[in-house]
């Protein structure tokens, strides 16, 4: 096998097995509870339940990362959205695309199996960000708004549950999480005028365990924030990426996206809960606990899209979340207070209402922090966040719902792409104060950021560059271009047989990527020479 650029031709209608399949029974709930500290795995989209995207591994560190090289490359043969973080258990890597789920060797890129899900209906968006794994089973959402379970050892589909009607704009893009026998995932599709819900499903049967309405009505908490009751029918509120959970309390933390129509806020007067919030539920029952609002009555499509991160700091339980509006928020979970609100980029005219003539704003809806949230480094007590500084003009327009079509109530004109500036920025985790910033003028940085015990910050850019920074200074220590494949996915790192590896998803050519070259999706795995 070649060291890089390995081409894997795949044309499958159902699960295709390479060899005799795998014997896989885990991870157990105990392993999942300890996923944040584990060095031999990367079990969730954001590594573990707390969403910290931090690994204590330090075999690759500031002194030797410059010697890292690509070990192998797995090409999926597809293009389109590719925004996963490769997930690893027992030396096997799992990742998803629109309707395919892959298992490959986490050291060699050897294909083990591929499952192709046969959709019975169409979808308005096919991006998928990952899966949950527990007790030898993988769980994922589909573009046509189903949840499916797949045997992690063989790739065989075990059950299929329809969640919503994809014909009217519902889909499931987020990476679910598993906890105590339940699988948690919410709907997306706010930009098409859906009304979103968060769900728990029984992991063994796929049956719905509970539902929480993200657009409340009647006597539900938050219903009074919709002053025009009719607007709740198309209220929006997508769950885009993944979820965070506190195993000590059993609380589930959910980032909720924009209301609909996106720009015509006069159609839906009020604060429009639970859109643009982090909403906290009891994972066992789905009962509302509390929420934090980042952008009430949003009229610029400023989702709270990325999952929040939970961390302990000087005896306090903290939560941090980054938004498309370009703000990093910090909260004290003990007393539910806001600790900081830090601008990550230019934030212009955000408080002014949209107009028919057009309002210049910063950022536009393709900037700020999109589907990737902060990484928390417990060694240095720092948060690292990727963001894009990029402005635009928003205009009001007709409010008209057409089934399966975008329901913006206006339009957004983006500044030329070369005016975008991608950033990886370090912040003091206690105060939100910026510590250092790495900038790439003209290049967007939208994928996931990861930090390690080796004092490294790892990320990738939309020009295909994978890079490692010194976590204390922001100094560039390593760069490699992955075949000019735009990087919209995240970096995972793990140890197999005593050796540390890093894996990154590249080839994100989904809409909104602003003129990037159409390069097929691939996973690139790195290690020391």
C-alpha cells in the first residue's frame, strides 16, 4: 500500500465486508464516561461527553511535531460536505458521509467495511457530521430524517426509525451521542421553515423515548416568547452538529440554531425561544432544566450551531459556546450567570434591524464559528476557537413558504471571498481574554480545533492546509497540505500499540465554501517518522 494517496474504489448498494468482519462489543458506558481522558480512542464527535476536544497524549509535542508525516490516505470517492471528526475505537476508525458509513484501520487506512443507506425519499441537505458508538453498535442520522443503527463489527444495518418528513425540509446532520441506553439527536432544517424537536431513542429498538419541542407552544416554557402564535408553525431551531452531557448530573446540553424565516424577524415578534440558545434538558426524561440565550429575536441567521464545552475551573463548573455571530460566551453553571462575552471577530450592526435597502453587517451568515466549537486545554486553562472574519449585506424580502425551498424572508450578499480571514484564537478560559491569534487572510478556517497534552493546537483550513500551533504562543510548528482538499472536518488523535496518530477529514466541498476546488473527500492519517 502506498504511504499516501491510496485510492479506494467503492461502489456499494448495501454493506460490503472486507475479510470476516470485526468482533466488537464496546465501548461500555464506563468507557464512554471516561472518553474525555482516554488516549486510545476518540469516541464522539467532540471526543467525550464534555465536548472539550482535548487529548492528554503527548508523544507528539512541540519538540517533534515538525517531524510528523502522512502515513496513509483513505479516499471515499465522494465530494460534497465532509465535516466529520474521525472517531476511533479499538484501532478502528469510523466516519460518515451523506448516506455511507465507513470503518477503516486507524493505522493503515485499510477499508474494513462500508454501509450504504438506501434513502426512500430525497433531502434538502446531505451533510452528516458523525455518529455515536456504544456496545458494538453505531448510531447515526440520515439526510432523509431517519435514525439508523449499524453493527460496528460488520456494517450490517440493525434498525431504521423515521423521525420526520424530509420532503418539507427536515434532515439529521448532527452526530448523536449515546448515554445509558438512549441515543440523542435533534432535527435540522430551520432554513427551510421546519419546527425542530430534540429526541431520545431507545438504543436497542429505535423507539422514541421522549421528545422536546424546541419551538414551544401553548403552556410550554418559552411559548410566550412567540408573540405571534402562527409563526411557531415554521419557527426553525436546528440542531446542527452534536451535543454535550454532564455525567455527574445527567444533564444534556443542546445548541439550537436560528429561527425562521431567517431575516424577516417582524414575522415572528418576541425572543423566539429556544432558538439561538444552549438549552439544557434532563437526559433521562427530556424535561426542561434551564437555558442560556445568545441571540434573541435573531434577524441575521446567527445560529448557536456548535456544541458547547463544559469544564471545571477553580472549583466552578463552566460552559463556553461560540456562535455564528462571532461571539464567545462563558457561563457559570453553578449560579447560571454569564461570565464573559468576547468578540472573536468584527461585529458590526448586529443590533440594527434588517431593511429592504440592505444593511451591511459583520459577520455574514457563513462566518463566525459555524459547526465547530471551542477546545479546552486543562493544562494551560485556555480555550481555542476557530472563526471566520467576513462581512456582508443582509436584505429583507418576501416571506413566502414553499415546501422544500429555503424560507429566508430575504437574502444575504457576501463580500468577496478573498476578504474573509480565518482565525485560530486562544482565550483565557476564566475571563475570555484573547491570548494569541493565528490568521490566514483570504482563507476560511471552519473545521474543528483540537488541543493536546503535547502543548499542540491542531486544525485545518479551506485551502487544504493541516497545521499544528504551539498552544502557549500560537507559533506555527507544522504545516502540510492535504492534496488541496478543503478542510471542513476536525482532527482526532489516538494511540494504537503505543504510537500516537492524528487523523483529519479533508475535501469539504459543500455549498457556501466560496469557490474552492472540487476535491474528493479523504481521511489523512499522520504520525512521527
